C-alpha cells in the first residue's frame, strides 16, 4: 500500500506539473494571440485612417475644383456683362442724328398764306 501511495503521489505530482506547464503554455499562447490581435487592430486602424485622409484630400480637391469652376464661370459671366454694358454705353454716347429743323416762316407770312 505504501508503494501505491508513493506511486499515486508521484503521478499526482507529475500531473500537477503537467497541468501547470499546460496552463503556462496556454497563457503564453493567449497573450501572443492578444498581441497579434492588437497589432492587427492597430494596422487596420492605421489603414482606415490613411484611407479616410485620402478621401478627405480627394473631397477637398473636388470641392476646390468645383468652386474654382463656379468662380471661373461667374467671372466669365461678369466679363460678358461688363462688355455688354460698355457696348451699350458707347452706343448711347454716339451722336444720334438730330432731326433737321424745318425753316420757319415768319408769322406774318403764315397769316398771309392762310388768308
């Protein structure tokens, strides 16, 4: 019976050592897995941030181009309006042909003609 107890104690001790070793291995694997996930998460976050920055840059450029085009169109319209107003002003400044005054007959001549 003593031999059996010694053998059981040894087996239990071995089993406890094995369990402790397995627990340590699992803990290390778990920590490695967490580190890997954290690294992947950081990389994914960096990728998302980079894509967001690029989209923001693209949107800013598109908006800038859109407003530049609108401003250019507005500027062209204003130039056309200014030219039209200049032409109208020049036409108004040109001397208009004045109606020729009709020779006036003296008043007593008109009276004689009526009589």
